[in-house]
C-alpha cells in the first residue's frame, strides 16, 4: 500500500494569491449549491452536445467531496506559485486555456476510441489544474514539493515527509495519468462504456500548460524575478558568485535592465568584489534616473557611495538625482548635487532652479548659513530677471536675519596644535579603506556631487 499527501512547497511567496483563493471559493460555493439542489443543477458538460456556458460552469463542478478536496489541494499547491510570480491575469488565462485543452483531448479520444464516453457528463477543475502543473514543471525547477507518505505491506509500515522536486513530482503524476488513460481507453474500446476518471483530460490540460510556458519563455521570467527581487537566497560566497554570473549574462542580453544591474551589485557585494559592485550600482543608478525612478536611484546611489566615487553624469541626470535625494530626505547630499550644478559655468533655467533649491536647502541645514547666502546672492547677481528673484530676495533677508554661528572653541594648549576634533565622515572611512594618504574633506560648499557630510544610517 502506498499513499501520499502534498503538504506545500519550499518556494517562499511574496504576495497574497487572491485569485487562487477566489477560484477555490468559487469551486466550494458551486459544490455547496449543487448539494442543495441536485435536480435543479445541470449534471455537467456533455461532449456529444457541446455548450460554451455549460463548459465554463462544469469547470467549477465536482462529483464528490474527495474529488473537490483533491482538486483544491493541487490548485492551492501550484496556482499560488504561478500567481505569486506571474500575476492573476496570466494564471486566469492558463486556467481556462488548459481546461479547454483538456476538454478537446478528452473529446478527441472519445471520438476515436470510445464513442460511448461522449454522452457521459464531465465535471471538475482537474484539466485546468493540470495545466497549471505543466507550467510549474517548466518554470519552478528549483522548487520542491513537501510530501507526507505512507508505505505499508503486511507488518511493514513506514511514514514520513520527503521533498521532491516539482518537475519530478509533476512528471510522475502525468506519467501515471498516461498509463491509466491507456488502460481505460483500451478497456472502453474493447468492452464499451464510459465514465470514471477522465485521464486524457488531465493529460490535455497538462500539455497546454507545458507548451504555453515553453512558447512564452516563462522560465526566463522566473529566473529574472528570482535574481532581481532576491527571492533566491544566498547561502554563502559561492552562491553569490553563481548568482553574479547569471546576472552578468542577463545584463549582457539586456544592458538597459536597471533592476538586473542593481541585483548584480548586491551579488558582487556578497562575493566580495566591492569595486565591481560599485560599478554595477553606478550603472543601475544612471538607468534608474533615465527611467525617472527616483526612489530606486537613491537606493543605488547609497549602495554605490560605499565603494566608489560619484561617476560623471550629464547635468540633466545630476539634477534628477538631486531632486530624488531631496525627496528622500537626504538634504545634505541634495545640496551638494545642486551646488555642483551651479558651479558648472552654464547659465540656464536648470542652473536657476539649482541655485534656488541649493539656497533653500542650505537655509534649513545647521551650519550652512554662509552657503545659503552665497547661493541667494549668486541667483540675484547672475539672473536679474529670474522668476525666482522675489523668492531669493525674501530668502536672503531671512538668512541675514539669522544669528551668526559661533566659532568652535580653541583646543586646550596641552592637547597639541592638532587638537581640534575633526568629524569623521563616510568619505574619511572610504579613503582609509582604499589606503589613501590623508583624510581631509573638501569644503562643504565645494564638495563634488553631493558628498556633503552624509549621516551614517
């Protein structure tokens, strides 16, 4: 005797599978309604008398409690995986397309070998679920199914939980369906009759799901999603190297995939190649900016600044990054970016905006009063007809009305000539990490591209 019961899969799910739960609820509801009025409800889809509404309705009908429970278990097991990665619409399309394929193959086998089975009503979601299983066999190669099993023969009984790869699990299941379908068809061809389990409907649904996943190249989408979103865990440096290699091939094929570049930076960090990680994050930041994805650009900027200096970017992208940093609350970095644009020597609308933004940001930062005043004065001096002139005049008056900043107290004589404490910035730590001599930081108002006293997160 052998009995098994699937308990779940090893793949984590990141979203609530609302459609899957809705399909399960619809199947249960239809089953309850049929139990309450069996005579009023139709018996199912009859292949000899096809009807589109009856075919759709029969997908949610089941012959008994165990038929319903078994189908819903497998639907929950594999449809949640599909919806989690591909979304509800693709799951719904495969669900009904697979059920259509199941109906077609079942009817075709009946026409060729068992005409009597065409008059038997067909019910159940097995064909649709088989299609989702076929998709899973292609897409979730690394996923394993946890199975509780019971093996017994006379006095020998054994039970336990084992993990089986999803492709192997689905392959064994569909192979068993093919064997049972051949036996059932041969018996019906020899002795007539029909009814029972529609094994060829299962095979037909599985074929549609398998073929559709291969035709749409859904496996590549799963790999991309796993690597980019971090769904595949990194258990060590070797795994990080492996993921970095896959991501490098991915960005070679799609060099403008910003998410892949950002994931490549994370993988290179895990493998210890920090300089390469900085390069990947810099490329991701540039692509995010070009795609107007400010929050992602800020995240890539933060990761990049851990390992390298700010790369040269077009002024338009620097402006976008400054705006994104300001929106993210990184005021000092945003001031540095805007200030850099004001020193470019160009006089255009973007420079005007950069000056007023730098002045307003500096006016709200402690210790930046002088920089704010300089930016306001530069705007009034260089752009006498600027639309920001009134705002600059008012801002300059407020800044001048602020109390002067007190100078830092001198060091005690016994502490030596270098006793004045210097704040240790992230720039200093980066310089020491690279082994460079000297850790003096540039002046705040001249720091390149936002390297203005970042606070440690």
